[in-house]
C-alpha cells in the first residue's frame, strides 16, 4: 500500500530535510520534465563521496566504525562480491 507509518524525529535530530514531490495529479509530460530536471541537478553532485561500498565479508569489521558514528554517508553492502 501507500501507507508509511514512521516518525520524522530522527531526521529532525540530524538536521536532515525531507523533500518530496507529489506529482500524481500532474500530466505525464510535466512529471517527465520534473524528473529530468532533478536528474540533471543530481548529476553535478559528488555521489561517489556520499556512500562507501563494502563487501559482505567485511561487514563485521565495519560494524564498530558504524556504531561509533564515525562514518560519513551510507555504507552499501555488496552481497554479490
């Protein structure tokens, strides 16, 4: 379904903005243009610096670093590596 029971408190505490687009009622052309514009804006972001990809067998060694809050961005676990 479309229900998402959650709280915004963790985002507020971390100073994170939740920004969304409600494009359901817009014509397809308008939605495609909006998403195209967003993709263009995101192409200039240093996305590779926002996440670190690790292999599954090194996940346990990363756990202390994550629990200490000493990471920046996201840790993506590549389960196929």
